């Protein structure tokens, strides 16, 4: 039994010794190769330089945000017809900055002015008929409201 243990111990020592010895041998050969390695050659390219004018510009895509700005708001909505200022210029208080498209409003005024004489005549006619008792108070009030809404 002691003989068997001795051989097993001897085999284990030889096995581990050979692995450790091989690693040490490998490290030594790597160190020799690195010590005797030739110097690397780096190719060099030569270019003649010419002076040129340089403009410091970077072409990019992005957003520009001002340091200071003013938000314009109007009381009525509409389509802007004319802008009366240039970006970056100073403006005075009360100066007209934008003009809204007023074609629709002008057409509404003309339409109201065209209906006004008919509404006035109807109101005056109903006024006389109401005094005689020929029409109801509701019809008279409706004619009156229609006339005064157009004035």
C-alpha cells in the first residue's frame, strides 16, 4: 500500500512538474523572441504644404436658437398678409409689425351694408303694423333685433 501511494505521489509530482516546467520554458522563449525582435519599420510620406486662406465655417444640420427673442401674439387669428420688419432690426412702440389678410372681413362688411336697407325698411314697416296691432310683438321684436344687429 505504501508503494502504491509512493507511485501515485511520484506521478502527480511529475505531471504537475511537467506542466509548470513547460510554462516556464514557454515564457523564456517568448522573452528571447521579444528581446531579439527586429525594430519595426514605419513608412513615412512627405507632402509639400501650400498656404491657403481659411474660412472658419462648419457645415452642419441643426437648430438655431437666439439668445434673446420676442414672442408676437395677436388678439385675433388669421392669415398674415404682410410682415413689416426685418429680422434683427429695432422696432418702436406702436409700430405695425404684421398685417393680417382682411379680405374676408371686407366681404362681410359689404354684405352687411347690402342687407341694411332691407332690414331698416322691414323694421319701419313692422313698427307701423305693430302700432296698428296687425302683427305680434314677437315678429316686431325679431325685425328690430335684425335691424340693430346690422347697424
